[in-house]
C-alpha cells in the first residue's frame, strides 16, 4: 500500500521529473542497495506506467503523511545496554584513542553542536586524495554506507579506520587496547559492560553502540510527517514541493534525506573538481547547521550549495525565490539531540 501511495506523491510532477532527470535516474538505478520497490517505482514513473495503477484515496481513515512521502521520520535512538553506551560515550572523547594523545573522536565530531565542529576540510583521509570535509556523526548510523566515498559498511569498520588513519587518530587498535588495559578504571568499566578486559571487539562495539545513539529525531519536518500539519509554514511546504517536483528527491530521500545511494557529482555542470567523481549522496538532516558544504567544503553557504546543486545535478538555474524556498525547507530538517536542537558550530 505504502508503495502505491509513494507514487501518488510523485503524480503531479511525474512527466517533468522523468524528462528532466533521466541521467540522474540512470545513475540511481546503477546504485547498489537501491531498494527493489524503489527501482520499480522509479521505472513506473519514468515510463509513465504509473498512470493506470494509481489508486483512488480511501476516504474512510486518514493516512499518516509519512506513509505517503519519500522521506521517513528519524527514529528515536535504539535501545542499548546503558553500560556499553556510557563506555562508548567516554571513549568517544578519550584522547588515548590517538597516537599523540591530542585527538579524540569528539575533537572533529563535536556532539554539543552539529556533530562535525567547523567541518573544516583539512583532513587528508587516505593520504592520497584531496582532503575531505568532516561529515557529521549525527544520524551516520542511518546511512547505508559510511564516509563520502561510502567505503565502509559498518560503524565498527569505519571506527577502526578512523583509529588507524594517519590523518585521524594515527594509532592502531592494538595500541589503544594496550593503553586502555593499563588503566584499572577502564578495565573495571569494560568488565562491567562486556565481562572482559578491553579488547578489539569490545572497543569497537562500545564506540559503535554510542554512535548508534547519535540520532536527531523531532525536526519540524518530522513533526509534519507525523501528522502535525501546522509544523511547516506555507513557504517551507512550497520549498518541499520544489524539492520533489524538481527532482532533488531523486537523490536525497529516505530516512536521512540522502545517505542511501551513490551518485556522480557534477552531472550537467562541474561541481567539485576534487576527486572522487562518484560519492555517497550526503544526508541533508541538520544540513542548515553544517556549513561549509560538499566533500571539499567548497560551498560556504546553504544558498550557494542549493544553487550549485540545481545547475550541476539537475540542469536548472534556480531563481532566487526557488533557492530561498528550498533553503526554508532544508532548515526544517534540523532535529534534536538529547532534547536540544542541533546547532551550528561557532565560527
Ligand atoms: C581529525 C578529524 C577527525 C577525527 C579525530 C575523527 N574523524 Fe570521523 N570523520 C572525519 C572526516 C574528515 C570524515 C569524512 C571522511 C571521509 O569521507 O573519508 C569523517 C567521517 C566519519 C564517519 C562517517 C560519517 C558518515 O556520515 O558517513 C564516522 C562514523 C566517523 N567519522 C566516526 C569517527 C570516530 C568513531 C572517530 C574516533 C575513533 C573519528 N571519527 C575521529 C574527521 C575525523
Ligand atoms: C543526481 C543526484 C542529486 C540531485 C538530483 C541533487 N543532489 Fe544534492 N547532492 C548530491 C551529491 C552527490 C552531493 C555531494 C556532492 C559532493 O560533495 O561531491 C550533494 C550535496 C548536496 C548538498 C550539500 C550537502 C553537504 O552536507 O555538503 C545540498 C545542500 C544538496 N545536495 C541539496 C540538493 C538540492 C536542494 C537539490 C535539488 C535542487 C539537490 N541536492 C539535487 C546529489 C544530488
């Protein structure tokens, strides 16, 4: 049922969407892990075959808005063992996780603001490529792959790489485990949570457990999805309408408004000169708080990022009014962490 309703959501814009976005859709269909129902839906949209299969709306009961939209609300954090969670939180800001004792995960991923800090693109993540803008840690657990290149499938594997990467913690899991084992208090806490002294699996599990809790539910957009029709203003809804009808939604959808497929950047016009050319589409959750934008941090403002997206990914030159409507919509995607709104990092 839900799938069919998704199609109705696209109905008005279908012809426009299919005509303008054939290259984008071809890219999407190439993406791995694109859910089969979505492929089917897009094919229907592209071929116009959906026209016959769209049902009429039942009038008997109201349908939650979320069931009809291609974006789903951010869930609450998953249930977790409180001891593992607390241990993971402590480790996340423990500088013993870096080689020189200067950096913690939290040095770059500041969870008291936006989960990225200033997101300044100084980090050479694999030593050879251009530096990558720091991704926010918020809602990372909800994306299908991790990092700009989508090169990790699990938080544990990503954490191990963060520890061992010369540009991040520049240490090794063995060294960190040895340092933690030298601290009786840490050994006590690991024993309490995992029934054993710190080892590779428990270290990575504690970090991942904490990272899974870093979700930001309760954005105004999610309130609207849950049925609170007063949560969004007319201007914001207009922005969401443009987001769908122009086809931004073809790449940025699902629970993270992105984060669920690979795409070429710079389809119609160059976007970011630095490699890679194909990236995991970034999530737009909390995007109003995470300037600068793009994998090299080259767009300073959300307005600039939106305008460039229109030109580079959709071959559209957006009017000022369309840009501000889109930005108004994107601002409704800011959620809450531990009951406080996610906020931009201080300059
Ligand atoms: C020196 C800054 C720095 C430190 C320290 C750091 N990170 Fe990161 N983090 C980054 C950058 C830059 C990226 C993007 C890298 C990429 O795309 O290749 C990133 C990406 C991530 C992602 C992927 C987010 C997503 O949406 O895909 C996760 C998860 C993450 N880091 C966790 C950690 C953990 C856990 C630690 C501590 C063990 C850590 N980071 C330490 C800079 C840092
Ligand atoms: C064909 C797929 C595609 C379409 C269509 C698309 N985007 Fe994107 N979007 C991407 C990719 C890929 C990136 C990352 C580019 C990079 O940094 O290399 C991105 C990045 C962004 C960013 C920056 C996010 C960040 O954290 O740096 C914003 C904002 C954004 N898109 C908004 C939009 C809007 C608004 C539209 C519609 C006007 C749109 N996108 C259409 C694929 C797409």
